[in-house]
């Protein structure tokens, strides 16, 4: 136990909550029911603000849909969660989870560090976390305490990445597809269709170009301009969304990473009989389930893709204890900051009082610059003593006495 652990403001920490559904409890099919679409994401945040939430963000990826917030109870977050997803309360009780206080705080830090990713050390989660936070910030739902919470979690994540081998190599869901395809013969004859041009789609295109010798790569997105921009940057083929059915029928390999609330790849697209691999990396699933019944087509879901890398990178598990120690250290730093933060109003008040005292007692004896230095020194010592000793009233009295006694030497 750290020396000052008992002094942490537990009432604030206990207000930090997490609720959600992730790959640990639910398959991709079940997670699909709880995915938050972009439209619902915006509506959720608008409604949360109207309900009086001060700090909350939603993290929705292929592996998880989770709400993080400072609130009175997990029940408040759960209500928001269920209102803007298709999952029922009964399914949530079976596949969902709720965390509060220290457990919730540690969970966030582990998520940010890639320790709770389906592929241990997958750092795609960091950009997804940052994007989720920024969207909430635009809705004025990231208060000062939440802001520092996230900041410490990201600092811990960076330290884990820098000081451990937890993320050695290029490993992510996008790279897992490359690992899978590497076992496919005669790739130089294969044509690939990438459907979806978000962050995951961009990474997949980059990896396809870098690691594999493919015949042709075509990019399609519901917003044609985005697909065109990515295809120009990556030097791939581009086709408008209106040509999706034709291009899907031509492709040998189809990678779907859209975030549509409905199916984007349909059985009716496939007319010519041939062997195809279809990767559905979307949550909710965007490949119609009947496609699995079409002869020659193999559909690979996000869970299957991720599993292929678990054995390959089992050695990363040896780094987990080191990563846990780093996280524990940053959690302690955050709690120490939180403990000090409660003294900030009093410290600022003390500073004003010292200025008032000095104007009456020392204004004619010392120049303003010397008074400022003495006040800053006194306040700095007070802050240090509060951090180490915690007897607030005694430390205030000692600070004023020290200030006056030092000033008396100049009278």
C-alpha cells in the first residue's frame, strides 16, 4: 500500500463508472446488438447533457461498446447504454458488465494500455479512445476531473508501450487479416475489395500494400469522396458505392469494415460461382448471414481473425506483469493528484490572504518581486506539506506563521 493511499478522496473515485459489452463476455453477434451507430452516438451525448451528466464518453469498436462516466451510480450509465443500442435489459444482464470506483478506474487504464484488447498490446484502441473523448468534448461532456483521468490513462499507455515489449511488432485487427491472407496461395492473381474507409479501413489498405503482393485492390465507401481520397493516397483502384454489387461479384477477397446499422454486403450481389473469402470486421455485422450458405464463399468474422494471432503473440503475456506495475504507478499518481486537487481552492485562498497580509505589513519593507517570491515559496511549501502530512488546519496555521516570522526578520 502506498503511504498516502488512505488519504485519497474515495468519494470522487467511487463516482467513476463503466458499463458495457465486450469480447470477453459476448461474441460478435451479441456485440452487434449493443453497437452504437454514429447517429445514436450523437443522440446519446446530446441526451446525456440534457439529463445533467457532466462527464461521459462512449467507446464503440469491433470488440467493445462501453460508456465511461463520473456519475451517481452504474445504473445511470446503464440506462443511457440500453436506450441507444438494440440490446435488451435481459441480454445486458447476461452479456454486459458494470464497474465502479477503483475497479472502473483500473479498467480504463488497462483498456488504454492495450491490456484488455482482444489481441494483447493492440494499440488501435488508443486512437479510438481519443476520438471518443473528443466527440464528448465537443458536447461539453469532459469535465476537468475526467480530463485528467484520461490524461493519466494515456500517459500510462504511452509508458507501457515505451518500456515493455507488449506491443512489439505490428499487431492489430488490421494486421491479423494480413496474417490470415498470407496463407492464401497465388495472391498476385487475387483481387481485393475493401468496403469501408474509416480508420480501420485505412490501416488495412496500408498493410495490404506493404505486406502482400496482390493483383488489385479496390476501395469503396458509402461516401464516395472518402474512398476516392484514400485510393489516391494508397494508389489503389476506386469505385463509387453504386458499383458495390458488381465489384463484390468480381472480387476474390472482400474485406468489410463499415459501421452501418444494416447489412451492406448482400447475397444477391453474387452471381458468378467462384471461391471467395469474405472478412467481416464490422460490429454490428455488415455481411448478411445468408452469404455463408453460398457455395465457395467463406465468411471470416472479427473474432476468428483475432484468434489467429493469440498463439503467435503468446510471448507478450510475459510482459503483462511489467505493464501492470506501470499502470499501478500511474493510478497512484492520478489518485495523488486527485487528493491534492481538493486543496486547490484553499491554497488559492491562502495565496490571496498572504498578498493581503503583505500589503499591510511588508509593502514598505520589500519590493514587490521579493514579496511575490516569498508568497510563492510559502504556498509551495504548504502544498508539499499537505501532500505528505495531510493535517490541513495545522498546515494552514504553520504556513501563515512561517510567512510572518520570515517577514519579521526584515522589520
